[in-house]
C-alpha cells in the first residue's frame, strides 16, 4: 500500500526528534564540561532544556482539547499527521519528550545509554511503521512481521555501525558494545514496540517506557557481557 504524504512527514519529524534529542543529551554535557560551562551541573542541562519543551507541549496539548481557537490552529498545521487516537490523546512527540527527560535524569551517569536507546527506538519505531504500512503482509495484531524485522535490523545497524563511530560516545565502554548485548537490546526494542506494555487494561504508550526499559537492560547486562 502506498504511503500517504502525511505519514511520511510524520516519520520525518520522528527522525529529526530521534537525532537531535539523543545527540543533545550526550554532547551538551560533554562540551559543557570541556569548555567549563558551570552555570548548572552539566548533566542537568539536557533535562532542563527538554523539560521546558515538554511543559510547552503539554500546555499546547491541553489547550487544543479545551480551546477551540487553539484547536483550530493546531489542526490546520498538524491535523493531517495525527493518528486517530491522537485526536483525544497526547501526541507521540509529547511522550518522546517525556521519555527523553526520564532517560536524561535516570541515566545521568550514562548519557551514552540515553543516546543509544532513544535514537534506536525512535528510528526503529518510525521505520517499522513505514515498512509495515507499505510492505507489511504478515499481520501481528495491528502491526506486521515485516515492520518488526525492519525495526530489529535497523537497531542492530545502529549499535554495530553508528554508535561506535560517533565521537566519544563509547569511551566508557572502550569503543565497543558486546555483540550479545547488541542482539538483546535490539530484540527488546523490537518486542516492546510490537507488543504494547499493559497494566491491567491500561496500555502504556511505547514512546514513554521502551527507551527507559531498554536502558535499564543495557546497564544491567553490560558488566556481565563485556
């Protein structure tokens, strides 16, 4: 099935979010330390910046549900890119920002983890949707096997080829990620993207928790697998 223009634009935004935010979480503190920028503790800079945008997004989300003028303006610019459920729920971008704040705080001593899990998930999720909607034939719930395989192999590609070649990212890990950890992390992202996390009847947005859970897995397994 041909992809709609709106879906392609939505995924382009995902790719932008999935690059700028993770890179900022890692490199802003790195260069703040390097150039002795001491206005705030360096690790705190990304959460502060991201929290500002998260609050802004939450306010906009609230107003689009409550104020007709704001709603009209919002839908004029972004309406065609919204999923059906996002007409009455927060958008994926808001959840991605929330997840980024969570990761940048919890993994403050492991900014390379935040960079990897956020970018791998956001890119993998976007590619899964693009492949699933255009080429998906074997359905698994509302998603497809083809989309999930695309997500898995893209995550593997990132872990094997991209992250080891980004300056300074893997210095704490001697420049490499254990192969088994790459496989487990990629598989974790893929499975959690495919099967939503549920608590009783409440489904937790995957944008919020998948990067965080994957980060916990990586931190826990690295000392064993290195």
